C-alpha cells in the first residue's frame, strides 16, 4: 500500500524529520510512500503554511537522500502539494518545473481570504453560508483542474472540515469534477485526514468518490500526516471505500507519469 500525502518539518505547521516518517511507514508495512510538503506560496510567502522558496532545493535533496538510503526497503517518491493561486499560474509552473517531482498534488486551502484549512480559519465556519461556499469551492476546483498544472486533487472536498455541510446535494458538481479529472488524466486522492478534522468521513465523501469511479478516475491514498505518528492513519476507512466500489488498484507516479500498482496484502493499517 502507499501513503502519498506526507508532510514534515519543512513547513512551520508540521513536525518531525522526514526520516521519522519513513521509519513509521516501514513499521506499518507500507511498500511505497511519497512526501508532499507544501510548495512555497507564490502569493504572500508564509513559512508557517509552506516552506520558503530558498528551502525548496534542500527539501528535494533530503527526499532524494532518503530514497537512496532506503532503496530495497521502501520506495520513496518526491511529491509536492501545491496551492492553486489564480493569476499566478506561470509562477506556480516555474516552481513545479524547477525540481524533478514524481507527482504534484493540487490543493485548495483558501476561498477568497478565508484560509479554511487553517486553525484561524476554523472560526469562520460559524459565519460562512454553505449555500454560497460549496458552489464557490467547486467552481474554483474546476478551474484548478483545467489549468493542467497538477497530477492529483488532494483532499477533494476539504471544505467539509469541522462538519461544514453543503446546503443541497453536490451531485452535479461531483459529476462535473469527475468528468474534468477523467478528461485531464488526473487522479483523485482519498485523504483520511477528513476523519481527524471533523468531516465525519474521509475526503472525498462517498457520492463524490462514486462519481470519480464511474468516470474511471485513478485513485491515490494519503494520510496528510503532519507528524510521524499519523502516517497511514485511518487507512481502514480508505480500504473500505476502495473495496465498496471494487477499486483494486491505486495509482502510483514516477516523474509525473501515472502507473498502476496493486493494493497489496496489508489492509490492516487502522
Ligand atoms: Zn492540504
Ligand atoms: Zn497536506
């Protein structure tokens, strides 16, 4: 099994040396992992949210060092999690092409000036209206996919954090997103942090996942661990979802190319 969404201490809000994540993954039976710390922000650089650009080469070097040191033990991929900042696509592209990434997670963490995935952003869930926020979120997600800058959509409906729920069914939006993903050859991530962050399930929710499977969208799995203890956390829920929809392969990546990989025998990383 893979865990393709691991952070670390290159960003200010993560803890633990990357080597500790590798050890945790080996101990939990993973055959392949990928680091995906935050790409430097192309707008308002902020070392708490994402590493600064001057540290990006050091991050890459560290992951590649660990890959060599652990060869034959566990496969380690060089990923990155990149925000979609509209109007800054060229700058984002420049950063993404500056390093030999295996895959790029595209992610929304901001809706206007609302950093909804941050601790400070949590307070705004009480005053924001789901009836407006969810359609806005999905419109932005569709624009993100259309840029073609990213390989995998990370935490596809992270706006559900803290039990924030759409005011109506998002089925139409889910279908549209799934079609765009299929058309663009992109994958979707099952992100188990939804459980830890009060969404009541993994991201994406069941109906969203169903729409993606119906379109044949490839799937990766990630814990979004920001500490070594969270590597592979709640993967039982991801396995259940995959099993329910008969998905027997997870996608893996190399040099930004998609490859399939069997799920493997170890299904008990709860
Ligand atoms: Zn994220
Ligand atoms: Zn993340």
